[in-house]
C-alpha cells in the first residue's frame, strides 16, 4: 500500500455554490459550531507501543488469491461479503471475503466503448448495486454491476479532472484540487464538488486558494475515508474531519496537533523537501473510527506518527512513531489500518511482514499463513478493538 506524505492547517473557510450562485455557508447549511465538534488533543510520546494486542485482537483474515497479482493498492472498499481493490496498474479486482477467491475483475484497458483508459478512483452505490469508476483517461464516470463487474454505462465529464470520488446522498462528490484546465469557470473553483447526475454540479464547498493550490499529495485515498455505513471527509490541509450527510457535510472532530503547521508557511510556497524536514506537525490521513477508537496518521520531522484515541473517554491511547507488536495468539500481525468493516478495523498486510512475524513465533501461525510467500498478494487482516480504556500515552 502506498504511503504518501500529507499535511494540515488549522483554519479554513467554507463556501457553497448552489444553482450557479455562490454564497457563504452558514450554520443552517453546514454546522461548524465548535460545540458540536469533538476536540482531539494530541500529545506525543517517545515510548513505543509494543503491545497493540492490548488494544486490538485478530478477528479473522482473508488470504487473497494470487491468480491476479496486485500492484500498489490505491483504494480498498469492502461491501457485504465482497472486497473491491483498485491498484495502480490500474485494474479493479473483486475478491470473496470468505476464501479470498476472485469473483471478477475489470482489466480491459483500451480504446473500445466499454474499455477504460485510466481508472483514477472508484466508489460504490449501495442502493443501485453499482460500482462507479472515474476514468481519467477518457474523462468519464463508468458504472459497473457490483456483483458481476459487467459494464453498464458511462457519463462524460469534461469540465473537471477529479483526483478522488465518493458516492453519497444519491450523487457523487469530487475531490477537485485545482482549476488549471478551466480558469474561466469560476463556479468550479472549489475543492469539493457534488453532482446528482455527473453532467451538472449541484453544490460546491471550499473555494480554491493558495493553500489548496499547493501541489503536494498525501495519504491513502485522501480525502475520502470509507467506514461501515458512512464516509468521512478531510479537506486538504485541514484539521477538521467531516462526515458526508444528506445536507452536505457535518464536522465531527477537530484534531489539534502539537507544533501544528501554520497556514502562512503553505501560502508562501515552502518546498516539499523543507516541509518534510521541518519540526511542524502536518497532515492527517487514513482516518478511521471503530468501536469508539479513532485512528489516523500525521507527519512530523519527516516521520509518520500513529494515533489511537478513545472517543468515548476523550483520552489519547497512543501518539507516537514506534508501533509494533510481538506476535501473540490474540494478534498475530499488526499493520497500518486500511479501513473499517463489520465493527472491525482491517489492514492489508504485505507478505514480508507475515514472514517476518512468523519467524519470531512460528508455532502461533496456522498452516495457510505459513505458506505465504514474499511474491504473493497481501493478506487482509480484521482487528476487533478491545479494552477501550487502555492508555499508553498520558
């Protein structure tokens, strides 16, 4: 799984565009009152979190078939008993969660009407049982049957070039980084756009500015993060985490990082190299919540920091850059979280990690995991949160 650097700022303004008329968002449209936001205060520790098994237990795992080798994973969504994975080849492969076998794949790149040019991202329409992919090569949204992978239809969208997409509220949200390709279409100069049909934008949020124009990508799947029955959204360079709701967005968490990166540093155009070397904390990504445990990443001093936070007790469990786990019967392998499904976190664990851990405690690993080879596809592990009051960092 790719791990790109990411960053954050602590203030921003929100705007909306509806029916081609731009206006400010007020609290009736998008509640941003701090009273409704849970503050997440992060204090770093130098200690290591070596007993993740005190917090997470292995619920199950799925060994993915090697019949279709995966490249770098760009997006993974689990819906019911099926696992949908987009890699950087690019192709989409659907696996059965029960046994890891391949149910279908979308791997027909070409110039034909039902072929794709470059799949950038995909999302799922649960109601219509459709998988919707954004084909950046042909500038269109393509719908496929969720259960069979069969092509259904395509809708051309010439006006924008989104980086990520998410289906919610009977429409599609587009992550729209910049407007270099449409400088005169002011109604599209927003970081988040919403459409009901794909041909016309119905709502827009977060106007483009010097911060949104800063050309630096970060995080796996940022800014959309899929959970059990909801999608979280984190604007680029923001410390506010939203949930997508029928009205648009509602704020959930305000994450207060230590030595947070000032907005003016980004506005002045600091080089990515200097940003990485700085002492600032910047970027939150890979944001997932399960059983009142909030998980996310951020970066400081060129290092990734992992956070586990107890939302129920409003207490930090761990905030640091030394997370590991000695294999135990409760937690064979720990790997950075990739998502949430059926009240469990899940991780897409690379084979070399499994090999490394089973060399430490071979007696704990079942036969099928002992057979995993370095060239194999990743293994999907599901973790059940336990002992929510457990605290490493004070």
